[in-house]
């Protein structure tokens, strides 16, 4: 790990100013001049690996003493401060009852020790676990060094994405919490030099396209302040299914965050589906949702929805199995959601 400036911010505006007053950095992960530090469960790892080499680190943990550390739950919905720890949100009785998919994504995401440290904002912005990104001995990683190429395209790519890929990057987004947020139509409040703004959470993270190094739509100095999850009829009948190589402390090979609003005879009034482990960003499966809308749940309709979800999949040499695995994961998740007692 290289030397860096360490700054403690005691307010959101102070944190923003600490970034904006730093010198401009070069393009690419390693050249960013300033980074926010919350739980540190991603940033510190990447600094030790020299994937990220910020000249300034701004500690924002003091923000947890204000609104950024609060959980607000009422009839209008749920508000989650960005500095809320994963464990606190996962254990909140209101979230477990009214938004079970949120609690499950957080519980299944990591070990208890990490959940006690990691913040919700940092978790949503965590970076890929692609080996070629995290190991700087590989020079060709467009996400780390723009224009250098993508070693994963011709390398070992079993864990890589089949949805949302480009000829520049096939790295998988590793998180779980984000799938629940997009499935529940969450919004995010963002603090910057011009004050607060809001966007749909679905618009926060960017697919790689031709610029894999630009991973989100935050402007320099902006930070997530809060997540807002509306109260919707489908939220209680929601769950997260995560398929992985081992039963604990592992990233998803395929996952599905689903939420259903069912009428009589199991007719789908509304459905929300988000896929993880198979895409470059948290993936909203709109085609699958449309395939289910107005239909009675049956083996045929579930299979058709799963196929629709992966209609645009582009497999690489070692990960074609993810298409069938992802389809089976989605069908199983939808069956389990339909069987829930609410």
C-alpha cells in the first residue's frame, strides 16, 4: 500500500469539499485522486493490491451519527441511510417483515464480521471481483487501465457475465443488495457540491459499453446519502435466491431477487425481477416481467419468463452454463415467492 493523505470529514458537505479540493486524477481506477472510506471492506483490499492508489482517503464514518446512519420505516416506505451497516439493516424487524428480499440479500452477502463493518452505500458501489481486474500483473484490463484490452475475453471466464457485456469488458457485478434495490424500484439520494439530487437506483451503475472504467453516474465529489424504497404491494412477497459454489461467504454464480403481487388463481398482477451473478451490473429482467404479467403461474409461464430473461445473453468460453443455471434459479425463486404466506 502506498502513502496517502488521510482526512476525516464530519459532515457531508465537508466530505464533498475534501474530494473537490484534491488534485484531478488520471483516467482509470488507479489514477483517482480521492476516495471515500466507510467500512473499507472493498477499498482497503484494492489499495493493498495496488489496484486503487488514491492520493487522498476521506473517512466519512462520522456521517453515521446523522441521517446517513438512520433507518426510517413507515407506511410510505423505507429510507436507508448510506452509512447504515449491512448487519443493522438485515436484522431490522420492519425490513425482514415488509421487505424480506432486502434482508435476505444482506444476510447472504458476506460473513457476520464484514456485515458488521460494511455500509450500504459502499456495498452498492463495490467493485468487481474479476481476477484480471484485481491482479495488476495482468496489464490488459480496460476497467483498471482504459484502452489496454480485456484479458477475461480470452482467459478463464467461468465467473464472468453473460448479460450486459461488451467487447471491452465482461466482468460481473458482485453484489447482492443492489438486486433487491432495483427489484423494489428504489431511488437514491446523492449529495454533491450543488446540494442533493435523486435518481432511480437503476440509473446509478453503468454497463461497461466502451468505457468500462466509468462504473457509475456519480459526478466527482458526489456521494450516496440515502436509499428510498417505496411501499408497493409486491414488496412483502419477495425473496432472494443465491446459487454459489459453496454455501457461505461466496459470490453468486446466479441469483434472483423477485417480488410478486398475485391475484386469484395465482394470476400475476405485478412482478419484479432482478438477476445477479450473471450480468455486468444489477440486472432488471423487464422481458421476464412482461412475460408474467396477467398470466397464471404455471410451469410453462415460468419457463417462458426465464427464457425471456436470458434471450440476450452472450456467453464466453467457460460460462455458457450460466444461462441454464440462471433460468433455473429464476424459476425456483418465483415458485418460492408464490408459495410464501403473507
